[in-house]
C-alpha cells in the first residue's frame, strides 16, 4: 500500500508543478517503457552439466518517467515495476513498485549545476560507472553531483559524492548492506575536434567495522577518437588502497578498441586486459582489477560470465580479445556477430586441486544479435550466444561443464512519450 501511495504522489507532483503559478515557462513530459524479455538459459553465467536442465522465463520492466523542466531547475522521477511473470500467486497483492530515479538539477548559472537525489551515474563508455540498462532493474545511486560545463560543451567537469546509511539511526552509523559506505569522484572531459579526453579519480569506502572504513582508489584516463567511418578508444586505469578483503591494492587495466566502416557493413575489434594475481601470490586478490560499477554486459561477452571481477575469475584477472561485425540489412533491420577469446591474466591455483595450477584459457564465446526498429517507439531484439568453455573455466566455477553452453533471448521494448507540454 505504501508503494502505491508513493507512485500516486510521484505521478501527481509534476502535474501540480505544471499548473501552479510561476510555471509559465516550463515543459512537462510523461513517458513510459514497457519491456518484456523471454530467456532460455542453458549455460548463462553458470555452466550446465549432465545433471542440469535449461531455465525458461519471461521478465518485465514497466517504467513511468516524469520530467519537468523550468528556467531554474529540472525535476526527474522514474518509478518502475520489475517482475518475473507469475513470480507471485494470482490473487496475492505484493508491492513491487520502486523508485529508480528521483532527482532535481538546480541551474545555479549558465555553466554550473547541482544534481541531487537518486540518479544513474554514466561516464564515458560505462566501463567503471554505468547504468547496467540490460538488467531490468538497472543501477542508480543516491548522490550529489556538481556539474561544470562550458557553453559549447567542449569542457565538462563533474564532482560527485555519496554517503550511504541503511536507516535513520538514533546513534551510530553502522552500514551492513553489501554496498559502498562512501563514494566520491571527480571526472573531467575535454573535447578537441574529433578527439575526446577524459580523466577520472574515484574513491569508494567499505565499512569493515562500526568505526573503520577501508578506501579503494581508482584513477586513469579514457580517450575517444571519432572521425567519419573510423572510431577508436583506449582506457588505462590503476587501483590502489584497500577494500573489504584486499590490503595494499596494486592493480591496473588497459583497453584498446577500434571500429571501422559505414552502412551497411561495419567491423570492430579490440583487446582488454584486467590485471590479476598469480599462483605464486600469497594474496592474489590485491593484484586483481575491479571493474567497480560498470556496465559489463557490453564488454566481456553477452553471456555475463565475468560481471564481477575479481570474484568471477577467482582473482586471476581477465583478457578479452574480440572482433565483431554489424550488417545493416535495411533502415530498420540489422544483424550483429561478435567473437570473444577469453583468458585469465595469469595462471591461478586450481581450487579443485590446490597442488596444481590452471591454464589461462577460459573459453570462446560467439554472440549473435538481431535488431528490428518497427517504429520510433517500438524495437524488437533477439540474440543467441554460445560459449565453448576451457578447463580454466571449469576450475573457476567448480564445475565439469558440458561443452558448449547456450543462451537465447527475445525482447520487445515500447517506449512512447505519452504526454508533453510547453508553455
């Protein structure tokens, strides 16, 4: 019942603002997203074996977005219902509506803005900070962000911070949720013609005792070059500090990617290296680069075997050599095919036999996708992926996987603008 009242309040608030005095120069937009997705999982994230059976289900995102823009501020609210079809009995009344975003951006001047509230943090190619839009719930943060930007947007600087608390305590600041306690970052982007240069410094702190927090530091740069039919990007990031279990972190990552071609045929490829520990390390996790709050679904294969680094490689790091094609059959229909060669950065101790080490080869993945734009608000997508696993992946997952692994999916997205007004 509380969630229903919240949804009604969030729906009515912008309407009151629109028709209230002093809103003569304002714009109000109401939009929605309806996104059901059916998946057949037979080796997605977890390798199948002789004893396992495929999983088949349909999940759905239903999101309502409210946007109010005036001369002085912008208010954005997004409420959503995320469900798996028939995850509750038909007569059961469960509160499923939650707030994905609820923020206000205050324009203090022509170049300075403060954005306050629950919001998505998306920077550069989403390698470290992303929305994870592939998941039905997506990711958002409760944060304060100060934004500076020049009139032509060639220079942008963001400084953000978050402090998490699980309830309104009378005393103390114990935080037991599996999340960061503190987050702060500074990001700068300079655009010089076809070349974009970004720098990021991020610190996240994890509470390990009531009054003791370990801090991890991530810093580096992202470059992007875009001219006509050729695009290239590169990233270099380093990590130091501590987190819940790693003392004296010393890790890094490097990524190089390129894209060439124009419609109807385009080709892309690249190589990415995330450092990891080796079998000789007493604490291999300290050398393993963490991808933080990234949208990893777009990077290391669509079957999502490596969403959480270092956990998904047992601190062995990751190498990803990939090549892909995109064929535009007509204005509405396109096909994509990508191949990933996946390997550990280093050999690690075999968790099934501690007297030996694994090899580095994790597997080869093929991702096939199709996209059909039926109309401006209606999109249909489908995909089929297969992974041929190596013995290192068997060891990492403690499984004797059947070769190959499969995953198929089909998704409909309808995202119309229901109402918009401008006075």
